[in-house]
C-alpha cells in the first residue's frame, strides 16, 4: 500500500514538472530562435532585388534615344550597371540611388520629362536591374563611390548632385561625406536603419543583430553640401521623426519640404516634388 502511494505521488509530481520544462523550452525557442531567424533572414527583409533580363535591358535602351547603358567592373570583379540619361553640354549631373525594391529604369522617362536639361546616372544596385552580385551595405557604399568616380573621369560631369530615395538616401549621404558634391537630394530619408528597425521590432536586440545599420546620422554633421529633404507627411514606412533627426544633424545649408498627404510610394505625385528638385538644381 505504501509503495503504491509513493508511486502515485511521484506520478502526480511528474506532470507539472514536464509542463514547466515544456514552458521553459518554448520560452528558450522564442528568446533565441526569433532573433536568430531575424539575423539569418535580414537580407531578404531589407533588400528586394529587381533584376531584368538582357533582352529587357536592350529593349529599354532601344526605346530611349539619348540614354546610354553603362557597365562598370567593381574592385571585387562584380559587373555593375547604370543608365546615363544624357543632356546638353555643361548640364548638371544627378547620380541616383533608388529604393530597396526599385528598378531604376522607370526613372528614365520621369527624369527627362520632369527635369529637362539635367543629366542623370541611374545606378542599379547589385542584384538589381542589369547589375550582378548580391546587395549589402559595404558593397553598395563602395559601388556608390565607384560610380561617382566614373562620372568624374568619363562623363565630364560638373556640377554633380546626388539623389537618394528611401534606402538610397543612406548611400547618397555616404557619398556626400566622402566626395565633394554640389548638393544632396533625399526623399523619405532616415537617420539609421537601426533606428527604423527598432521602431518596428522593439522586442529585439536590433543593434546586435543588424549587419547593415546604414548609419547616416553619424555622417550628416560633417557634410557641407546643401540638402533638399523631401518628406511625405503620410509616410507609412519611414517615420517622419527619423527623417527630421537626420535633417537637424545636417552640417550644411538645408531645406525641408513636406509633401502633404503623400505616402512613402507616392511622393512623386506631389506638385512640390519635381518643382522643388528643379529649383534646387538650378
């Protein structure tokens, strides 16, 4: 009888112990597994490559006279591509860096129609458009400098402006911090990708996990080139406070333009968008 009582009491105790162990295991998976998953998959969360086939590249070029399809070999051997929208002699040049899911060829028609008399170099990130490779902060920053140096050496471009949209704002800022440019145009910019990620993932140790921090805030105070900052008041992706913090840290002259009612992907629909850009360049 005593033996049976002991066995029953032990069996009753084993159930709760197993429940606690299962709870601990689930918590461990959540605490360790979720950050690990985010760390491993972050490139797919940040970059959305939009490659185009060779036939499509040739088609775009044929349909756009006065536009050159340029290839450049990066220091690591990666073949990069950009569209050069040509303009008259002594025309200012704008080096363009797009958003994280953008095929920049769409800007060919926009640039020619909305900013006549201005030349453009529309750069394809690695893995985007006709560029080879895979995107990453360090590689894209090096590519941005390479494109600027190419323009200075082969396109006889003076003056040169840099234009960054969303993710591209970080590359425009990096370029302006390391090369002399006439002006910087930023659309829906942010102070750092770390700060943006912390806004959305408050429960994660973002600073420890993020391999591509894109820290523009630390560079902004040393940039003397004038800034045109275009911010959508209804931006659902980049909080306005992230743009404002970068703007306030800027070292040179600066102009803030609020695009009333515009969202992250509808900035160009605002009347002030191209009007402000034309005024800034000229």
